[in-house]
C-alpha cells in the first residue's frame, strides 16, 4: 500500500491545478462621457468580424452580404427606440485590417462629446501590450454598439475613429456619410 499523502499536499494540489482555470478578468470599465451625455455600450466585439477598411454603419446595413462585416445572427434587430425619432439603435464599427492579433475596438475617453451639429461617439483601437505574444495573422476587429434611447434626441450621431468620421442617417437603413481619409 503506498504511503498516504500529507494533508497539506492534498490541499495544495487543487489550489495549484485550479490557478490556470480562473475566469478571465472583467473588461475595463467604460469611461464616463461628458456630464449628462448618454454613453453607448458594446453588445459584441471580436477580432475577425470587420471589413477591410474602417467603417461605421447601422447594424441593419452591416447585416447585408456586401458590407464586409461577419456578425453573429443572434444580435438584436435594429429598430428605432419607441417614442424617438428614427435613428439607428445599434451601430457596427469596423477598424479595418491589422497584421497581427491582439487588437480590439474600444470606446475612447471621453466616449461621447457634443459638437455643434451632433452627438459624437469616439471609438479607438486597443493595441496589444508591448512585447506580448500575438498571432501572426490578419485580423479585422469590429464591434456593435448599442446607442441609448436618449441619443435619438440629437439631430445627428457621428462616430469618430482617428481622423475618420461617419454621420449616421436618421433612419436605420443607410450607410451614413463618411468624412476623413
């Protein structure tokens, strides 16, 4: 009969083996926008779902086959909020092509500001940490933002990514107008 393991060893083995199975840390909190401005939230984010070039379009447009987005079918329908002016409720944001993994779409700080013409949602790229091991494959990060109902009260909603911007149409179906290069 083999000798019995010391009680301390019996306690340490599950602890040591369980350290690799911890849940991933929670996503960083969304930074607060300008005081009183509604802040959108991410419904979906992935590294392989966007088109070749940066773009922001209503979710209804992103679902079309020629949009370049590859989104899951279980995302909610893009209907205007009840009692609000017609505007997209969900916006698909693609960052374009990156040469490695580790990139993700994120809200900037502050995530929302106001211009003379529009409510502006600022998105950016979350880069992999310096020196991290990343996949050597082309990636196309994207995400779907849910716009709060209060955003429908603004005449226009603009999505900005770096020097590019897209003004969303007041109805959920169009591609929006692009600015920047």
